[in-house]
């Protein structure tokens, strides 16, 4: 499976270019175009009503739009199931109010979208998946979340192992550790082999490491910036590159949409000379498969 992420400032035509790239790949491969942008336009470009479930657009071409509220709900529900499984002895305690707080916790949208992307990559059966991402700020936070998650997991696993070591020491002195809640007895694990919590963390660490390795593998994943030949999109693209460098991800190419030969276009060509640069002129029509075929022809084998 190959992955393509389109990044850029809002309003530069990222969705149109995403759709055109998906259209181009679908000539040879089974391709899914996914909109992660809360202000969805992918359905408008394809002239189809889209939802979370992929809809067939044409031969080998499918598309979907991820609802942010649904993604957050799915993330909280999954987290709740995981915690209830890992901490069985807490099932007698009402945790609903804590999960209600989580819905409004800073970073929950980024975490939810990250998990949605990871789920799509792991579960969907396509040769190519093209992601039309949200405006730069949210997208960068989602990508940075991958690195932060691995850092947090490493620390949490270390803390959990210390807890299990101490439990093991106590168990050797006083025997099996257990708690009784509302008359029900729960054994407290003192080894990694019996501890559902650390098993869950180690499994999630493996999954996240595998996902991050895919993101950093340039033969599998492309990060493409879209911009207009204007000062603000140009400056934002520079920031995109700087932020991606911090998490060991490289831009592979650049699409100058609504291209015109001006000072900013020449500055872009100079600043990003090491990247492949594709130029798409201002077009009268950017909706529908016919228009996307025209754009795909201008982009070529991006």
C-alpha cells in the first residue's frame, strides 16, 4: 500500500489536487481518496455525496469524508473499552464522567484523527490511499502526535514496569496481592506476563512504531505540499517543511496551483529546488472527473 498526504494552507486548492492525484493513481491502482478536513469539499469536487464509508466514484476510484465528531466519539469509545479491559477491577466504578471530560480535553481531536488515519491504513484494502488533510496547523499537530505518543509510551511503560517490580517484591513477602470491591475479589498482577495494562501498552507501541516507520519510508509514503504563487502560502510551506524535519519526515514534491510566472513562483522554485515541482495553471473548471483528468494530465506521475 502506498500513502499520499496533501498538505497546505486552507484555500490553496488542496482538495482539488488531492482528488486529481487520486484520479491519476486510479488509472492503474485501486485508490481511495480520504478527506480529513472538517470543512469537507472532496464530495463537491467529485460531485458526489460522501460519508465515512468509502463510495465508488469510478473504476478503481473510491472516496470518503471523515466526520470529526464521529472520529472523536469512536476514539473515546475505543479508549473506554480498552481501559475497562485493562483495568477490570475498575469496572465497578462509574467512569462515565471522566470520559465526558476527555471529549473536551486539549489534543483529543488530533489524537482521534491520528487513530482514524492509522485505522484506515491498517484495515482498508486499497493499493493507494490519498489523504486530503486539514489546514496546516491541525495536520502538523496530528503528525507531531505520532512522535509524542512514542515518547509518552516509552515513559509510561517504564513507570508500569517499576510498579510491577514493587508489586513483585511485596508479593514475595506477603503473598498474592488482591483487592476486594463491593464484595468481589480482584487479583492484582505483579508480572508482565499477567498484566493486561503493560500488554496493551506494548502492543500499542508496536503498532505506532510500525505506522511511524511507514510515514518515514519515502518509497511507501509521499508528503506533497500544495500552494499558490502568493506570499502567505509560500511562507506557510516553508513552515511545513521545517516542522516535518523535526519529526524526520520529508516533503517529496510541491504543487503550485493557479500557477503564474511571477516573483513568488520564481522564489518558490529557488527555495524548494531540491523537490519535484509541478505547476497547475488557473482553470475555469475544477469539479467533476473530466476536469480532474485535465489536472491529472498536468501533474503527470507525481
